[in-house]
C-alpha cells in the first residue's frame, strides 16, 4: 500500500508535465491528467517508474511504435501506448 497516495499523485503530475521536451510534456501531461484518478496503487507505482525513463526512449516507443526493453509491459504502459492526444 502507498503511504500517501495524494503525494504520489502530485509527484506524478509534476514529473509528467515537466519532462524537458515539449512533446513529452504534452503527451505524458495529458495522459496523466486524463487517467490519474482511475489508477490503483499498483498502477500509480508503475506510472511513477515509467516517468523515470528517458524521453527519447518513450518517444521512440510511443511515436515510432518500436519495442523497447526499458518500457515494462504493464497496464499503464499499454494504456499510454493506446492513448491519443
């Protein structure tokens, strides 16, 4: 169980919107805004881990649909893979 789900959510929101590249800010920020309230504790932990992966890796995985071993296959990553702006 997460000690403080509210703090984790705030950290995820902050990290998703301040990536360093505008494209990833838009993609991840909008994904998080849309889905954060429907995620359970495990999903939130998976999302937090995903947000520590480099922008370039996520970008290639999402935009170019390339497979990458750094992106774990979780419910959250599959939701992101299917997310449309």
